[in-house]
C-alpha cells in the first residue's frame, strides 16, 4: 500500500489529492455504524467430515461375507484445531428416514443392538491432528437378514468443542449393509487391488469370467462390466432413456442364467452406458436431464439386479441446446450426472472410463459434494493410470488399463507390482475372448503375479455366446 501511495503522490497534483481525500471521507466513512463481520466467521470455523476410511466416502456399502463386518471410521477436519477436540460417534436412528427421503430409497434400519462402536464412539483429537484415529465399527448379522436386501446404519458425529461445525452432509456416515454370507468371498487379501473386466457382450458370453481363478482359489475378476448399453433420446416419449441392443437385452432377459451366477460368485455386475450417435450423451445433460436420467438408471439397475453403472463419454453428437434435457458438452455436465446417480442409488457403484469430458481428475464439486464422494472409481484409457480428482485417492483409481484383444496397455508383472505399491485400487482389462486365449491368458498371468504374488490358474473351460453349457477349451 505504501508503494501505491508514493506513486499517486508522484503523479497527482496536491490539490487533486486533497479533493480525492475529502471525497473519500465524505462518501465512504460513516461513523457510528456497526461492522458486519459475518463474512469473516468462516475464517475461524473448522468443519468436520465423517468418512469410512476403507472407501474415503461418507456413504459406503458394507458387504457381509461373514457373521461380523468391521470397518474404521475417521473424522476429518478442514484445518488443524490448535486445541484438543472431543468427538462422539453414535448411531442416529432418526436419520434413516431422512436419508431414505433424500435418496428416494426404502432401506430398512439395521438393528442398533447389532452395531458396536469401539470405546463407545468417544475419542479426542490432539491440537495438531486434522484426522481422528481409526474408530472401529463392528456389525453383527442378525436372524432374519434377507439376501440382497439393503439395510442402513446411520452414524453421526458430534463435538462440544467450540468452533467445530458440521453440515447435514458431513455430520453423517452411512453404511449400507448387504448380506452376502452365502457367496464365496472375492477378497484376495486385505486392501487387494480389484480387477475390472469390460466384456464386449456383442461377441462374448460374460460367464467366461467364472473360469479365471488364482491358485489360492479366489476369482481373478472382481467387477464385470457389460459393454454396453446406450444413452439415447426417445422422440416419442420426449425424454432421455437407456437403450439396449439385442445382445445386452438377451442377457437382461436371461438374467438368472447369465448375470446372477457372476454375482453369486462374489463379482459385481455393472452396466456401461455410452453415447449412441445422437444428441444425447453422458456429459451433455442439463441439471434436470441428469436428475431424471439418474432415476431411470437407478430403476434399471434395481429391475435387473445389477450393481451399478460405468459411464463412457463416446459416440455422441452435438447436443440440441434448445432441448431442456440437454446442455453443453463439458465436465460439469458429466459430474452432475454421476452425482445424481450416486444420490439416486447410493447402494450401487458409480464409475467412469476416462475419456471425452469425463476424466476423474477433471470432475467437479457438485452441490458442495466432492467427486471422491460420488465417484466410486475411475479407470484410465489403455496404457495409462487414472488420476485422483478432488477428494479422491489412488485407491479409487485404476493403475492400468489393458486391451486384451489388440494388445494395448502394459500387462507386465513389474508394472502391476509397482502400481499396487503406489496405492492404486483397480486394474482394468478389456475384451476377454476365448478365441484369443493363446495371447490373452499370458498377459493376465503376468498381472496376477504382480498384483497378488501368486499364479493365475490356466482356464480349462469356456462358454459360447448365449449359451450356459460349460465346454472344454
């Protein structure tokens, strides 16, 4: 300010300076008025966010493969408190109804008597801590739990310490519990990298994923993505819809034979949605269009008992901006659709393949919610890793994407081990095909050694397209 003052005095006459000073005094300074300091309140406020440490999210799916399920919660603060902070975490039964209203769901309350929080949920943050120690939450199965039904455990944080605040989104952490005790566990070790297999369902039967096991007996693939259903404009209904070609419709019509066996083996079955050469697209919907299309996707996933959606921003034409369902093609529109899907189906997966305007490290904060809360994971294009976006960690990113059909991507053991050690949580494979196993299986074996330090068993059987007959290779 002194530099500016000297510059002004050097170039303006003294009389003009006096005039300016008088005008300033008369026009700006009003004695006796109270200063409005509300806009500075946030400078001293410290906001808290309660999250599940295993997912980095405040709404997580708890898959119970045994009679007990353990996870760790953590309270994160926006800055160091500079004083001790007392915190209490407890079940907030009343929030279950609020959550169901917000998400248009009907999840049943998991019995509070079967929820145990270590140390009665009480702990203390040191003055220099921005995150609490892990707080163990244990869920115990109860008699009468129903297969594939979703139960809700609403947890809430509170603090009597002055200056620690929460908003409605950050004060709660929700566990959505599913009873998978009759399924084999897909777990290949604590914090193991998850493998994602995109199937070209126009050519290949997804049941072939069942033929790949590690030598210790675990299924190699964790997620099976059906590539792909489409987003299209329905001119008769005047709305955006999910459209199935004959190949994906066959699988959905014969769901119990072709898709549910994968889920019963512990794999998640996810539908890919991508453009289909018209004015709609996954990154060019208006706020209203995204909200309505998200509700349709949620209904679609529930009707066919699927585990979620994977968005792919390809093959869309320019949007008609006179259509209220559509918006300019950009990262905001894609982020909004993902956010609305996570809101409409919080017990399902919302993921992306990095392409077009949908890149994990370009996702935007929507209605105050960071991408780390509405994007379960992202995989990169062939040969590259996905980068974490706002509020995301590498645990939510694919360390490598491998194109099995054309040989793209690095499938070496060394790269797989390095990406695992770097903290990436996913590895993606595309276009598995029994007709090409001579070249494909060796690449998966290399990745298996790097990811899990064990061998991948040689597949001995295959399934022909649209057939449930298990045939020798």
